[in-house]
């Protein structure tokens, strides 16, 4: 069992496992190449939008996103938002998700975020609770279609 | 009872009710002037970070924030995140919060967000449910102090 390298997303990752690993969350690998590249460039130029990936044997097998939000409250504080945590099915159970999360939580802390928040369903709550997260509220959603 | 004007935040609003109205959420009006101005400029230069305010009789009495997140999933879709919805205590019960929310939900829709999400505690859930939001998950938080 190889140890994953946890690092930030690079453009080459898009077609080297990254979009494919997102498929377990929601179909992503069928996106147009130029569109995916545009999104990568937008994210990459924004220091407050960080995508972390786990690489094993030269291929991306999982990822998660951290958005850093500037607020006026908390004396102009920063809030970290974790999104889209995913690990390829065949790589689950190897604590890869945990390693990606620890990387992003540490990143948020280093950037000075006073809190890191995320939304999750009941089935994955214990995973985040083991990392120190506590339920504080509800996530509500409105679909725009 | 004056009808509120709902619009985007301007720099002059900072010391014309905006930071004060955030105080009902979390102390904000004691922030250093230059720091508040820096945050305003950062937000103002980011088209994906929108702060809406309600103005009554020339003064800001409420606000809310919309963050637009670029995702790779959903064919490179956008997700809207609503944050920090607040109305001054003495102006509550006049449907001002509802008007700010409808403004931001419409904004998210026009920008092409496939969903708009927010986190809230049980006590204010009915307010968002009336606007069409539905509970889908839990909000978890990790404090970094």
C-alpha cells in the first residue's frame, strides 16, 4: 500500500485521475477539456480557493476543496469552507480522505481562519467528528433549475 | 414604514449602518477603519463575492453575503453560498431579511448557480423554508483557536 502524496491541484492532474475521482461524487470527467482548463485557471489564480489532491503511484485518487472567505465580523476574520471531499472507491479505507482533510484543516489554520466549516450527511458525520468537527447547525439547499 | 432599497454594498455603507448591523450577529463595528476598507476592497474586486444590503431612510439596516463557487462537477457548475444574513433588531418583522434573501437568490440564479446553499440553526429554519430552501445535511464546525 503506497503512501499518498498530499499537495495542491496542478493542471496536469485534470486528466490524470482528478476529474475521474470526482465522478464518485457527481459526474465530472465528461466535462469539455477547455472548460475544465478554464475552471482550473480561475481557481489557480485565486489564493482563497485551494484544491488538495492525494496522489498515489503518479495518479490522483482523491481530493477536497477549501474556500477561504473574508468576513467583516470576527475583527475581519477568515472562515474556511471545505467542499467536495472525495476518494476513489478502490482507494477507500486507507485513510486517504483523512490525510487530505488534515492537510486542508492545517492550511486553513495557517492562513488564520478562525473556523473551518463543512456540510455533510449523517452517514459521513463520524468521519468528520473524528477530525474534531462538531455539528452546530443545518445545511439547507435551494435548487435553481 | 419605509420600503427598503436592496442593493450591493458600497464603501460609504461601512460606517453608515453596515458594520453596526453586523453587530447583532457578531461584534463588527469595532474593526479598524483601514482593515474594514481593505476587506471591502478585496470583496469589491471579486465578482464572486457579493454583499447585499437593505437601506432604509439613507441608512443600512441589514445585509447578507453570497459567495459563488466554481466547481468541476455539474459540468463546471457554480454553487451559491449564503452567509451572514442579518437585520437590525429594531427593523426585524418588516420582511427585510426576506427581501435581501430574494435579491441574493435571484442573483445566484442569474449567475447560473445550479444550487444555493446556507447553514442555519433550528430557530431560523422556518424562515428559509418559506423561501423554498430544504434541509439536506448538517453543518459541522472546527474552531481553530
